């Protein structure tokens, strides 16, 4: 395009990302990273007011939406509302999630098992499907689904969470292959242990053991929400233009480690 034509076309509009479950935790960290990179961010969360507050903290060009990712009608309406507010959706990060019960399997409740699958797996499917409509119509878009180290190897008692996160990797591959020729890239990230405010609180209350978690991580520390955000931002960017169907580990080496004993010790 010539300089004159570029001036006539005006500035390229800032890209729009929809991040689910971004009122707090990893999603909130991601939202900050995308906003810092020039995206307009739609924060969608079960906690609608918290989503609006998180968006407002980023600036007036961002917006918060109440959303239950497991509710098909609500997902359709929310994607429509985001498109109406911003004109389009260039990128989606399916981040919303809930924890497993951590009970022994014989004591687990089937309704709770189903709920975890509904939020993580069905939720990612629904948001990808609805946002994918506009992306396919425009022939461009990028979707990042948040899996976990729990989706790659076995974690006792986390049946539903692990199954949902492994399912997300498989669904990412299926969608990536279906939409590759339509200009829409679909990838996953598999975070390791990430230190969110919630995790810090649990550590502080002695409910989870930081030293035990850290000893399993070759890099000897927990991840930061912004580091997960940087990986998602990369996958959404043109620099990842030939990457689709991948699952990127963002875990300080967790998934690469397969030796006996701790992966990291302070004196090493
Ligand atoms: P978090 O609990 O701090 O935040 C999750 C957010 O999702 C909350 O704001 C919550 O309101 C929202 N949410 C829950 N159910 C929802 C629903 N039905 N619809 C819309 N929003 C909903 O959790 P986090 O630690 O930030 O985790 C974010 C994602 O990263 C999850 O998918 C989680 O499984 C994954 N993950 C986390 C870690 C970790 O160490 N924290 C590691 C690997 C993967």
C-alpha cells in the first residue's frame, strides 16, 4: 500500500481479545499483558461486577461482561455483546476454570465431576464456537485454550480436571485442523504451578506447600500470571503465524522432567 493509500485507510484498529475468567488470577494477568500490547480487552467472568472492575482498572477502552461459559445461550449473547461493543473479536483466550474436589475417587460426587467438565471443556468449546463464527467470516482470528500440566500426566484424585484439560488439548487439535484453511489458528497452553493471589493465600494459610510444589519445578519457582499471558500473547500474534494445533508448556520445565527425586534443590 502506498503512503497516500495508507493515510486514506486510516490507522489500523486496535485488535480485540476476549479473555474468559479474567476478573482475577491468571486471566487478570493475561488481560494486563494484552492491554499493554495494544489490545482492547473484553474481560468476561462469572463474577460480572468484578469483570467490569478489572476492565475499568485497565482503562476506558476495555470492558467487562458477566458470563457463564457453561451456558450456551449466555455464551452466544455475550459474544454478540462483545462484538457489538468492539466491532469484532480478533483473539480469544479460554481461561475460565474451577478446581477439582481433590477427594479420593470413591468419595467423589458425579455432579461435581460433570461441573468441572462443563466449565473447562464445554465452556472452551462454546466460546470458541461462537467467537469462531465471526473469525471465520473475516478469515482471521486466533484462539488460545488454557490446558494444564494436569492434562498432560496423571494427578491423583483430579479425574475431572485432568480429563477436561486433556480434552482441551485434543479439541484444540481438532479445531485447529478444521479451521486452518479458514485463517483461524487454535492453540493451547499448559501452565504449570502459577502463583495467583488465590494460590498465595492458600500457601499463607498452610493449605498447600510451596516448597513441595517448587521442588518439582526444574526452574525452582512458581510461574507468574504475566508469564502465562506473554505465552498467550505470542500465540495470538503474527509471530506465531505458522503455529496452529500446538500445546505450549509454560511450566518452568515441569513437563520435561522425568528423573527420580526432586527436579530442583536450593543447593544445586
Ligand atoms: P482463579 O480461580 O484465580 O480464576 C478463575 C476465574 O474463572 C475466576 O475469576 C472465576 O470467577 C472464573 N470462572 C469460574 N467459573 C466460570 C464460569 N463458569 N464462567 C466464567 N468464568 C468463570 O483460577 P486461575 O488459577 O487464575 O486459573 C485460570 C486458568 O488457568 C484455569 O483454567 C485453570 O485451570 C488454569 N491453570 C491454573 C494453574 C495455576 O497454578 N493457578 C495451573 C494450570 C492451569
